[in-house]
C-alpha cells in the first residue's frame, strides 16, 4: 500500500513540473515581466536544447540578451527566429539591432533579406550605410542611389521615365571632366574675351586666367553633378574642401549629405526627362542674364526638392522664406572666408554667380509655390524667366519683360574697331559691377533695370579695348539714380563717360570719336523706340 502511494505521488510530481515548452515559455515570460532576465534565459534555453529552432524561445532569448547587454548572443537568437519565421519586420529589427551593435556583416545580411520583400527605400538606405562602414563604397553607392530614386518621385511629383545611371568621381577625375566640357563651351578666345570684359568694367584689377580659375573653382566646390548630354549623374568623392551644401548645412560627408546631393542631382534628371534641359539652355545661349535666370529656375527647383526630401514628409513652405533668407545672407557673407582658396580668388561676379542660381533661384521657386505645390514651377519651364531681375523680384516674372537692344554690330564698327563681344549684364551683373566700384546702395540702384546690352570693342591693330554699354530703366528716376552712381565712380577716376536720355543711360569707356558718332546715331534711333 505504501509503495503504490509513493509511485502515485511521483507520477503527479512529474506531471506538475513537466518540462513542456508551454510551461517553460510561461515561466520565462513571467521572469521577463519581473525583469529577472537571467532566470528567463534558463527557461528558454530549456526549450532550445530540445528544439533549437523554436521561434518563441529564440525570440525571447533575443529580448533577454538585449537587456543583459550580451549583443552577440542576442543577434544569434534573432537570426534563428528569422530563419524559422522570416518576415520583413523581423529582418528589419535584426538589421537595426546588428547595426547599433556594430555588427555590420549581420546587419548587411538582414537588410539584404529585407529587400526580398519589396523595394523599401529605408532598407536601401540602411544597407548602403552598413556597406560604407565595411569599406564597400561602390556597392553602398549603388544602393544609396536606388533608395533615393524610389523616394524622390513622391517628393517632386514626377516619376522617372527611365533609370538614371549614377557613379562616383574623385577630384582629379572631376577636373579632367570639367576641362573637357569647358573646352566644348568656352574656347581660349572666349575665356580671354570674358576676362577683357571684366577689365573693361573695372571688375578685376589685372588680367586673369579665367578658364583655369573657373575649372579650379568648380573642382573645389562641386559636390555632385548631372550631365544632360550623357544623362548620367555623379557624386564627388574625396571632398576634403567642404562644398557649398556642406557649408550651408551642418553635415559631414556622410550618408545624409550624399542623399541630399543625390536628391538635388536626380531632380535635374527628372527636369531633363520632362522639360529637356539642353533645348532650354540653347534658347538662352546668347544672353548671359537670361541664361542665369534659366539656371536659377533649374537650381531653385532642385534645391526645394532636396530640402523637401531631407525633411520628408514635411515640405518647405513660402512662410519659411525669411528664415532661409537670413541663413543664406549670413553664408554669403562668410563665403569668401570659408569657401576655399579658389573661391576667395574669384571675381565677385563669378563667385556670387556660382551661388545666385541656388540661393535666389530657391526664393524665386518658393514664390511660385505659394498657390500650388509644383504646378507653377513646372509651368515655368514652358515660359522660363527672362532675366535675373525676374529672379530677384518674382512678382515681375511674366509681367515685366526686359527690353533688348537689337543693334547690328556694323552700326558701331569702324575700319579698325570691331565688336569682340556683345551680351547682357542684367540686374545681377549691375549689382556686382556697382558693388565692385564701391557704390553703397548698389541693390537699390540696380533694381530699376529695364534692359541693357554691352559691346566690347577691340582695335585690330594694337588690341586695345573700348566699352559701349546701352541701358534702359523702368522709370526716369531709376535712370537718374544710375547716372548719379557714375558721378560717384567718376569722382575717383574719370574712366567712364555717360549720356542720359529719358530712361536711357549710355555708358562708354575709351571710345574714339568715330565710335562716338556711331553711338549718337544709335541713341537717336533709340529715342524712337518704345520702352516697356
């Protein structure tokens, strides 16, 4: 009788403290609730000793080892859980935890598995970061590009019509590329002509190698670029000198900064696919000021898209303008001091002309955004701004069109004096000119601009140059204000001569009596021309 009772009690005890999975799980969870993680681990390990791939036990072991700061063991058990019940969310959690634990190899595998469940931009982003951390820059770049390409359409409002190939260039490769491209657009003679023009306007004190300076400037400052001819974009590696974007925003050269640059350059690819950038640029080729205005639309659009992308789902709003303007003005002040050796050596018109499309183009596009998100900006490509005046004063866009002086070169030329160059300064160019010549209220004086055209004359025998500059102003008092600026300029040096005719101011430098006589005929003709 006693023996039977003893056996009966033994059977009951075995049943009560059975090592079934359910009991161990329940007990382990209680320990987790009470933050007794070491005891919880003992419970869950009882299960995995019998069933190594048990999902719940491995997942709870992951949770316990995280709390015990045993990250390697935590990663191991989460990997087992993923293998048993794979899902995007589980692989994402594994990737995140492994990345925080600096186990980049495990994080890479997890994020790659995330991509098996669809094209999630976040997975591309994190994968590119852990690849970078392992020194796999080329592969990281590929996934970073894919991530931005997936995200940007919802930001900019256009889908890519086709994939945009992307690559990386170092500074030496960039310089070689720029030299090749600049040779196509700017011959040695053209560069010399531009330099002579700056000398004629007293905007540089002595001759400069404009072409070399421009290449050095872009090599130093460019963080990335899109080539509309090849339809490819590039990020610039080895960026020892911070680019303009890195100076404007407190970012080191990392994933976040690279994605901002990519978003900006990929917006150019979208613009090109929908609006044909080369065709647009050809229409403004003979007018520097119109070309600057078009570039401002293009870069302003891309800058807004870049900022939208960076703070998505928030967007840049017109009411954000004052804060951005204060930041940009401060950065403009600092640029000569913090922008690198080449930037500080540049003439003002080149230095500020590099920044103008991004900064003032941004505010122009922000103005267009007041009544719609992208609709008015998109429409502007069908009717691009005609002048820097319209960029500086967006309310004049589409209303206040500049007057161009249609003059045959033969009207000015003599037997020895020929027109070497003819172009437009525009309000931006006049601002730079007046600022270089120390006119305090240069912005106010330039603001009444209504149109201009200059002619750089050169003597075919001794190669000396002369300047003929025709300007027209919105109102007579604007013309008088411009005339008064020259009185201040000439009080220091009698280099420029002026002729005033109601709304018109004609400026000359070093001209001969023959050119003077030709100019008088042109002035008479202009008196009969209707101005805006």
